[in-house]
C-alpha cells in the first residue's frame, strides 16, 4: 500500500512510525495530515536504510534540502558523492542529485546505494540526455523521452522527483510577448519552454500527467511539482507566469492526491522581502495546504558570493509564513559548481534559517537547545557550547584559534571584562 493509502486506512507502517518518533508526535496526527495531503513523508517503498526520517508540512520542523551533482564541465562522481556526505554530516534532511554530466543513471544508482536520507532527482535532465544519445539536440526530445526519464528515476527508487508539469505552452507564449528581466531560470523549465515554442506543442508532462502519477504509484515516489517559472530576479517575482503556474500546480496536486500520491509544491526563487509572506500564503490557498518547498528565497540580486546569506534571510521569513522545506543556497550560487566547503556552508545557513523559523512558529521544544546554549555560555562551559552549536567543528576551530592567556572561562573578545563573568557580583 502507498503511504497515503495506509494513512487513510488508519493502519501503520515502519516508515510512518519512524517519522512520528523523529518529530515526537502522535502517529494518528501524522496519518490524518498525510491523508489530507498537508504532510508528506518522502520514503519510497524499498529496502534502503534511512538514518533520518523526513516528514514535511505545517506544524512540523522546517526541513532542509541540499543539491549536488555533476555538470558537463565537472563530471567527477567521487567529488559529488563527497558533497552528499558533507551535506548529510552538516544536517541536511534530504539531498537532490541534479547531475547533468556523465552517465546519469549510473551516477543516480550509486548515489541511491549510499544515500541514507531522503533522495530527490530531476528527470528532465535525463530526457535531454536520451535525445543527445541519439545524436540529436534538446529541442528534438520527444514526449516519450520525457515520460521514459520519469520512469527511469522512479525505477531507481528515489524518494521524490521534481517534475515540471505546470509550465504550459500558453505561459511560454505569454513570456515571449512579455519578456522577463531574467527569463526562465529553471533548467528544466527553460528546456521545456524552448521545446514547446520550437515544436509548437503542449508540455507532455502536463498533457499526460496521469501517466506520471501512475509511475509514482509504483514505488510511492513523492511528486515534487517543480516551479519551472520561478523568478530568477527580484523584478520578475509575482508576475503572471509565476502565479498562473502556481494555480496549475494546485490543480495537478489535487489530481495526484486523488490517486494517493503524495505531493510537494516547489516555489521561488528571487523574491523581494516584502513580498515573501504574500507568496507563501498564496501557495497554501492555491495548492490546498500542500507542503511548500522554496529555493531561498533570495531577497537581493546583489549577494554574489554570499547568496547563502541572502537565501537564509528569505528562508526564515518564508518558513514563518508557510514554507516547510528550504532548499539550500551555497556561496557559489550563480558563480560556479559548488565545492564541498560551499555545500557545508549552504546547509548550515539553511539550518539556521529553518531553526529560527521553528522558534518563531512556536514549535514545541524548538528553543530548548538555545536555552541550554545560553546556560553554557554563562557558565563558561566551552565543551557544552561546542556540542550544542549547529556547526560544532567551526565553533571549536574559531575559539581555539585564539585562546585567552589567563582565564579559560572567557574568550579573547573581552577577556577579564567579560560581561558573563562580571555578572557574578549581581
């Protein structure tokens, strides 16, 4: 049975029990929300072990995803596997293989064999490779290529797939007449937009969406309905194309839920800070409360080299207003393929955003660790502080790079003038 079918039947499943235990919630509450389509547990029905269950939805802890994967210019599988390990070690709840270079299926299968958290992927890239393998171009992809790519990813038992089902030919034509500042920045979305305009045909993933649903039913793969028209510049946020696609995704999500396939909705992108709350609320209305997965959102276009900070600022506000799943942004965003260190920094930045939102949202127990950290700081207990930090190794390395000369209870910022130490007389 599919997890949504199990939830509706009132039965249990080891995956559901593990997710409930991880969230410290009653399994009945988990079942009710999965049955209603408001929560999802990306955990395909296979034997791959899972160290960290990932339940996503309103009222649960905000989750963090990290992307990695080869590119046509950088096809080192070992390097990408190392990034996956770094992301998981830094606390990512899920990872996505976005490989576009090399033998995509061999890469995905190796990743699947090693990955012990929720794993996602993007079939559209494989569809393009199927055309290239015939000596053709991306524009010569066929509808069969696109559906075959979905089938291959589902067969390899990834837990969730991003499918660009909501971009329509009508939207592509509108964008041609009303160009955006940054155009279509989604890789899968741009491939489909060009394909539809060149071939004068509708998006096969939209036309044949029921076939996509049925493929996902085979392994209980979660559908992450991709925002092909997400804004890639502040100037493009909230335009007609983005909003129209969002409502289309809401209609498709309901069709999937009717067949007991779990659904996540993907969202922006680059969004001005003052628009974020409205965009999150709009998604919840348009998509029937489905979990919302956002990239950032980035609140400025000027943070090259620091986009993980811009994304964390937007991610915190988004997660207090309805987002449930933050896709990390690394310092390398818009500049190059990220390295392992970039992956680490991106995950930590997104975790800070997610944790801050959990506190703001009043999640039970969310602030306990912060209060423990404050007590450890007051006591000068460095080992306790390192253990509680979101990034213990970086905290320890920073402190130990400049140790105080006399009192090991303080740091070199204040020394004997330490406010915590001085408070002992009060």
